């Protein structure tokens, strides 16, 4: 059994494999989730960053595995997603094998467009079942389709469905069970001449290397410049290139083979649709009436802004109680460990390393879940596609398209899922520019730093009768600063390193519909698991490393000195005074140990580098500790300033100690200028190991994450320097 198969949890190589494929927005993923439930795993296809979803279902009492292929309009591959779909269907993914059946999901209200990919899949000779989805929507538009007549035209079973309501799922399962035990009916080829030429090319090229799939050579002939041709040339070099060019000339067609193939298919599709579909008089639907407002340039933009404001307000308001609960549980667990185990490295590792590391991961899960719940709901309802179109004009200013909008929106919760969301962008330049712009969005991990510095140094002034607050304006400005940094970065990249035309933004507007709650919950669970496994493991590892730097060397002489202070306090004080004195001694001891630690020494060593920003060694050490994960900076500052690591951004003791911090000459370290510069630094700097690792994973190279880290760190440093000097 292969390692990849073990990773996906597939314990039986003999299970029949069923692939689901279809155009975007046909309800394919909803259908897949209903068929597999939680019995699904998410991994990556070998050698690419394209995600694959594999799950299990039961058909007629027999287990079967399903693989959900990326949404595609045809098998003419021009993106990694589309090429993966072709590879799976041709059996080129070693640990999956060739599918035993294919479910082609088509939108009943757009039958003509959806049958294009169905015609291509039918040519492969694999048993096919067509899932005629959203028949309720088609009927609401006066469209009626005869499933029996369509099955005759396609020479395969056709099952009417309403996947969002679970209607027709049992019929689909029973049809699939029958299809797995039957042989497919041969489907007529649309171009016998091209197919024969492709077969001749296979015989010509095959002796030079591994066996060839005739259909892949046929696609290489038709789709000039596509992935199939590129891969054929990579495998067989100049011989394949010259052979393809020669055969195209020999075919002697008046136009391109792709155009001829498309005309032949659509001629057949038009005949089939005319025979099986009847349409009543066109009528205005509820979706049309909603679009008059949502799609309006002014009203639609205003509605979008109000909706986004409500979403983010809900994210922060609803997540706060859960985050406080998680934070409290982590703190209580740390306290229990410290009181149960004897003082030492083991207790500190478990309490300040392991528990704190786990807590720093899980504490952001409520915000991520709430934001993804909104995004998934808006996507499945059909609104997000409209929002992407509204944002397309703005995104084009910086060289991107509306496809970049949703990943960048997701990055406001966490850059990791936002970067992963760029997989929907076919153009590699646009995708890379979006990946490098996404970390600028103000994620939730930056908020504690902003909250601490704003509350400490920005006056609590109100304007317009209390409707506008100065501290709130500063926070809004930091959000806008992050957006500006991302937009300008994309603008510069698209005109330099990633120069190239912005491809047209084409997206089918799905109908408005009520999302399937079960499907929404499945996707939320999937995203939460991915965050915990992929980002969480990195953050946890980094937390252990930071703990080690902050703990060692733990000098016994320092411990003995503060133990003597405790003993003296116990002799002279009692009651509440003793408790307060003991807490103060504990905090000062922790601050001293940190100052003597490796992290403290590193902070002192690099302090001259950050001195032009107005930072002392304490700020430098806290910033260095937060480079792997910026959310640890508050705990580090609490320890450095002898307030305790279990503090939050609103802790009055920490605010007071920061305000009172002094240079050796008695002047204050922190000022409004220093605070503003520090906030700008955090707005731009890439302080997140999970984000760096995700960029590495999505680009298959360390070059781009290294570029992003250096670029954002330099930008943060220079911006902080300018702000500090101007504000001073």
C-alpha cells in the first residue's frame, strides 16, 4: 500500500473508484459531501498543490470510494486543476488507478453548456452516470427536461437531483451500484480523423518512452498550447513538438482543430437539448429581482460594504467569549501543571511550552470557524460570485482579477486558508501575486498588539457626539494600511517580476439558493482540521523553540536569590500583603530569567539594529520572539516587564509598565511615535511561520516564501523608521 494511500485513509485497494466531475457551481461538492459525509480525507495530488478529496460511500451494500475532481468546463486542460482531472480519469494517479465509473454533475438550468464536458467524459469509455442536478431551479424557470430521452441520447443513465435538499440521492446510489456491474455503451467519436491521427502518433512516439494514452495525444493535437501538449513535449522533447506540428498540417483543416472540435460537439449538443428540453415563456425569477439590487454598481457596492462590516463585527463579537474560554482553560491548565509538578524545566516545558503552544493555536479557531461559516454560506448561496464581479474592477487596477478577492477576504481571519484559497486562480502569475499580497491583510493575530499599543498611547477621544472614537479610527487606519500594502504589492509585482496580461475574469453566476446545512458543516470541519493540522503543528513547534530560547540557561543563582527574597517576605508580611509581594517576586524572577536567557542575549545583540526605530532590547527581544508567530508577543512582553505571561492586551499592569519603561538616562522608551512605528511594523512584517510554510507548500519552492519574508520585513522596518521619525 502506498504512503499517499495510507495518508488518505484508504485501507482497501480493491474498492471500486468513482470520480465526480462537473462545471463549477453545479452542486458537485455538495453531492460529494452528501454521499461521503465525514468519511472523507483531504490530501494533495503528487507533485502539485491541487487538493484532492477522497471519501467512502455504500452502494447496494458494497463499499466504494469517491474522488471529487476539481470543477472544470472541459477536459481541455489549461490549469493544474484541469490537468489533475484528466490524469485521474486516465488512471495516471498511481495510488488511485483508473475510475470504475464517473458521475458527471450537470446543471439542469444550463444543460447546453454543461453537456460539453459530459461529451468529453463519455468518449473515455468509462461507465458514466449523469446527475441532472437543480431540476427544481430549472422548473422555476419554465424548463423541463426528459431524463429518459436524455439518457437515450447520452447512452448512459441520467438521474434527476436536487442535491441541496437531498432529493434523488438514493436513486443515484442505486444507479451507481448497477453501473459498477455493467459495461459502458460505446459513445460515438466527434472526429474520427483526429482520433486516427492520434492513434498513429501514439505508435510513432511510444517506442521512445513510456506507453501513451491515445486520448491524451488527441487532446494535445486539439488543444494547441495546452497542458497536454506541454507535458507531451516534456516527456518526448523536440520529437513530440515536430510530430504534433506535422500532423496538424497533414490534417489540412481550414481552422484550428480546437474550433472544429467545439463546433462538432455543440452541433451534437444543440440537437440533444432541442430533443429533450422544453421551455415555457421566460419569466422574471426571484434571482433576477435580487440581482437588480445586488448587481447595481452603487447600491450593490454599498450592500457589499455593509455586509462585510456585519461579517467582521460578528466574527470578533461572537468569537470573543469562546476565545476567552479557551484562553482561560489554557491558563488554568498551565497553573495546575505548575502547582502539581515541582519547579523546573519539565514543568515549564509543559506549562509554558506545550500548553501555551496548543492554546496559541486553538484560541484563533473560533474566529476562523465563524469567518469560514459566513464565507461558505455566502458562496453556496450564490452571493460571493456577485461580490467577486463587483470587486473585479478594483482588483484590475493592481493587475489582478475578481478571482483574487475571496482569498484575500479569507486572509482577514488567517492568511493560511486565504493562501490555500488561491488554488481557484488558473493564471499562475495572478495566483502568485495574490499569495504574496494575502499576508498583508490584517489577521486576528495582529489585533492583540494593536489593542495593547492603542489603549496605552492613543487618547480616548470621541467625535460627532460619541459616534466616532479616535482609538477606533486608528484601528481602522491599520486595517486600511494592510489593504494598501497588499494592493500596492500586487500592483508592483504585476508590473515587474510577474509582468503579464491580466486574464479576463469569467465566472458563471450561480442562482441564489439556500445552502445545505450539512454540506456547510462538512466544509467548516474540513477547514478547521486543515488549520489545526497544517498551521497548528507549525505554530506549536515554534512555540516550543521560543520557550527553549526564553528558558535556557536557567541559572540556579538567580533562583536562589529570589527564593531568599520570598523567605524574607514570609517573615515580615502576611495575608494579602504577602500574596502581593510573592506575585511581584515571581514576576521579577521571570523577567530576570528572561533577561539572562538566550532570547534576552539575542535581543541585546540585535538592539543596535532596531535602535533607529526607538526600540530598546526589551522591544527587540519581544519582536524577535514573535517572528515565528506574532500572537506570542503579548505573553513575551508580560514576562519581560515582570507582569506575568498570562496577560492580555487590556492588562492595566502591563500598560503601566510599558508606559513607565525607561532608557538608562531616565528618558521614556515608549512614546506615541514608538507605538505608531511598532504598529506599522506589525502591519507589514511577515511574522508567521505557518504562513511562510503555506507559501512554500503552495509554490513548491522556498524562493517565494524567502522573498516574501525579506520583502515584508524590510518594508516593515523602513515604514516604522519613517513613521517614528515623522511622529517624533
